[in-house]
C-alpha cells in the first residue's frame, strides 16, 4: 500500500453495511439514482454472484465498488464475466487512490474466483489507468448500442491470459442493469 492509501481498509460489504454503501452512492454522485440502482442490484438474484467491497479510511466508509455477474452471449462457451457498476468514492476521498485500490482488490478477488472478463461503461480517461481497454475492437458488444462518440467508454479487462481476441459476443448483464437508459454514456452505470 502506498502513502496515499495508508489507513485504507477494503473489505467485503455485508447487509450491516447497506446504509453506509447507499450513503456513499448518494453523496458521491449527488443524486439518488445511483443509490437506487445499487439497492436494486443488491436485491437482484440475476446479479449473483456479486462482489460488493467497502473502503474505509481510518474506520470511516469512504468508497464502494460493486461487481455483478454477466453472461457473454454468442461466445460459443460459458464465460465467467462480471460488470463493474458502480464505483463510488466520497468527494473528500477522491484523488487519493481509493477508487484504484477498490478496483485492484475487486479484480484480484474476481480473478481468484475464475472470472475471465470484467466490463465497465465508464470514463475513458480513468479506467484505462487500471488496465481496462475498449471492448468493441475485441468483438465484445455492450448490452445496448453505445453512440460512436462514446465507444471508448465501453471497456473490458481480461483476468485470464489469452482470452481477449479469442471470444466474441454480446454482454448480458443482470436484469437490473439491462435497462437501455443505463447504457448511454451520459447515464453510465459506473
């Protein structure tokens, strides 16, 4: 852990953390929709298996990341995949490495569980710093069309060697994330 993330603890979020998680989502995005989306995803059986991680700085909850199950339709075989949505960090903790630490810890845990691909619809200047690359050039389609000017916002990270370029298909997320309005860059899920 580097100096910027000293005092940061990341652990799995449980039911007892629900209020803290939803508070982070509301405050990080300054609107209730993201918290409502997270509440729905936490209750959605089609999102399982899911990974919900909470970041605490000196014991105070400051960040949250959620990964939910996804399928790759048309791949020719079952692919263990996940979608990162959303990543939220309180404004006072932004720019201090909390988001990156949550991403790294989540990817490490997902890889240990055998997840092959992780997808995100997010900021094209942020997620590549954490190993994500545009998904469309690899033949990995989003659940709903993304306007050409935002194609780079649909990204993937392979957690298994040699999987990119070997699989093609359309990502099918949990039922909660399947709504078309969530797949516009201006209303991205992460």
